């Protein structure tokens, strides 16, 4: 009679020992052996007439091993089904020697498994979270910058003969030199595109009124302000904080001069930008752009607030894990085996992710958060409409429903859509439980917060 025993071997870490006797597995082995006798094709014997002894000699050991292991597996999962322990993943087999399985001496066999248990924990009270809604206000300067970008993007590139505008796009051949402009043999040589206004005021003055073929010599640290200098150093093949490289001199030869003629702010341009809106004036255009900019920053503020809620729950919900088991699972549970060092390195991020999964699952379950089929269909419909954007789909949109029907049969698509919707519902629920302080910040400050903590 098969038995399963359980013992604790560490924090939230138990061992199961499955013991099987001859009567547990031998009838299945005997049956499988007879089935082989009926189906085996062996030269010199008619099908179904191969002697049982020959079958046992040829295939017996592998069939015996398979049936013993199948019986052990069956007993293990019968136990898990009956006892329902709260475990992570599936039990992992402990090292065992299958050579102990002897077809000529069938007897009792033991196989060990380890399992990691889920912890008991109390969720942090989200209503006590001290959070801040960092709000960015869309300014007229942001609007003007976006309008200017749109005019340049929609404009036409020209090639003036002379550098005379801070918006000139210059193709420049950088050649490493001494301070007098003498080229250094074996030094860095690279052609790069630079907008005139990216140079410091002093270098802009030196380049003013220069033509294609003209040359000026500059020291990098004096040619660019700090933020542009780091970018230029990288473009030239140096580290962005290389102070010695910043002291180098370069001969700059003007290879090409470009200038974008900006688009006029007229109704034709307005329709290209917002084909669905009846915009007549530049002021109406700026109002529409300002609204979009504000919507963007409001969404970013919301994301950052949600990030604070995530960190509060993860940091303030105390939870222990069966670290030894999970590290071993990391080594063997994926598609590619990992070394012990690799598993140890991945474990901190993995355990944090695991912690959030337990927290979010509990919040969703305890608060009855659900996603209906109707919500899934509506989400997919919105995704289709967003994909086609401003393209006219005609009057007959019945094809959309049949397309959604097909999407609803795709398990990956449904799972992806469900996860997005349930996550939105979860964070909307969490937001409803807090009263954040409001603090006005710049876009750069908010972007810095998002960069430091992104989940």
C-alpha cells in the first residue's frame, strides 16, 4: 500500500516521501508488458506472437522504471489533491538513484520531493499610505515647443549657402587636432550632424556666416554646454564623463548646411494634425495641443501615484519565503537551467515579484474585482480602433464584431487583455482608498521619479 509522509525541513519548506510497494506498480507493469507483446514488431516473429520472455528482456527494464515513476507521481498528486497544501509551483524531486529499480527484485521504493509553502501574512493598510500626486501643469511654453516641433516635422528641408540661423542643421566633419588646427595623425575623425544652437554662444558666433568647406577649431569643453557635451563625447566614441577627452581640440569642417522651412499655420496643416477636428485658427490648434499635453501628464502622474501604492504595499506587507526552495526552483523550473550563483543573483527581484503577485491576488479576491466578457470585448474594440487611428473604416463596422469573436478564442490575447483590465481595476480600487497630497512638479522631475521606479 502506497504511503506519503511529510516533514518540515526549513522555513516554509517541507519534504514529502512517497513510498510504493510491489502491489502498487507491478500490475500496471505486467499489463504494459503484455500490451507490448501484442504490438511489437520483431523480425522472425509474427505480430502478437513474440514470447513474453523476449519482450521482458528487450523492454522490461525501461517499462518497469516508467511504471514505478508513474505510480509515484500519481500518489504524489493524489496526496496534493486531498490535502491541498498552499504551495509555490510544483514539488521538486530530491536527488534519487533510479538504478535502485530492479525488475528482477521488485520491492518497496522511496522517492523524496520538496515543496515551498506560501506564507501567512497581513496586508498593509493602504488607507494609511502617505502618498503624493505629483502634478505637471501644461504651460504655454510646452505648447509653443510642440507647435514648433510639428512645424519642423512637416516642413521642407532646404540647403542654404551660408550659416545664418540657429536652427541650421550642420553636417560637420570632426577631426582631432591641436589648438592651432593641425590634424593629429591617428586621431578621431567622424562626421556628425549638429544643430547650430547646440553649440555654445561663442562657437555659434565663430560659425556664423561660414560656408560649406570652411573650417573652425574648437575645444570640446568650450564648444558645448554640459548636457550637450556628454552627448557629443559619446558620439565621438568617448565615455560621456571623460574629462580628459573633453579637453581635446577638434577641427570642424562644414560639409553641408541645412535648414527646415517650417510649415505655415493654416487650415491645411491643422487638418493634417487633427483630421477629426474642425480647427480654423492657430489659437484653436494650441488649445487642442494643450489639452493633449495635459492628458499625457495627468496619465503620467497617475502612473507615478500607482507606483507609490505598489511600493507601499510591497514594503509594508511583511512576508517570509522559503528561500532555499525558491532558489532551487529558479535553477530548474525555467526553460534553461541556471547555476546556483545565477539563481541567487535573480532571487531578490524574483521574490519581490512573487510578493506582489500574492498581494495583488489577495486584493482582487477579497474585494471581488472581476472582468466581464463585455469589458473584454469593449477593450479589444478600443484597441482595434486605436490601431486604425484616423483611417476611415467606412459605415459598415460589423466586421469588427466578428474580428473580436476571433480574438476572444485566442487564449493569449484574452489573457493579456484580462491582465491589463484587472490591473487597472486593482489600482483604481487602491486609489479610491487614499487621499493623496497634491504637489506641482516639472515634467523633468516627474520623469526622474518614473525612471527611478518603474514597474
